[in-house]
């Protein structure tokens, strides 16, 4: 992502874990907005490293990245964990961390419930 506002923001390269869902909270942070929202994304410039996470998806899989681990949820309740290499794009299968898997599942279930029950826009 490139944010261009030379009169307001000093040039910088930020190498933090982010995803598209983080764009709005990051822009609001740059604008110093004080707001409450139901965004699942985070301000990429002001979230502590230990709290950073990213959501990704493919045709049949939902991904959740946190602390260098990737949880992939697939149809029929299949969950796997990987250790991704963000430079090469490869990933090594690793032992499933139940706490991280439950966290990933809970975020996606909460989003689904909010949408299904028409609560996301309230």
C-alpha cells in the first residue's frame, strides 16, 4: 500500500504484518480520528507487534496469521497450521496450536454472526 500526502506524512517504509482490512483503521490513525468501529482490521502504524494479525482467504480457505504462524481453515472443519516464509512464499506444516486455532475460528465466526444477524451496521 502506498499512502501519499507529502505535506502531512514523512516518507517511510513500513515492514509490518498487514492486510487490506487494515487500510481504513490505518488512514483513520494517520488522520488522528478518535472513533469506535467494528473493524476487524488494525492501525498498521500504531498496533504493538504482539497484537498484529492478518486475515487472508482463498476460494475455499480462510487464513489467520499471527506471531509468524498461519492457521488455514478449510471446509468440513479442517484446520491446519503452517510457518510461512514471507520472503520465498513457502510454508512449512507445523503442529496445531489449539489456542491460536480457536482464536482464528472465533474471529471468523463473530464476523459471520454479525453479518447473518444484521448486527454489523448497528
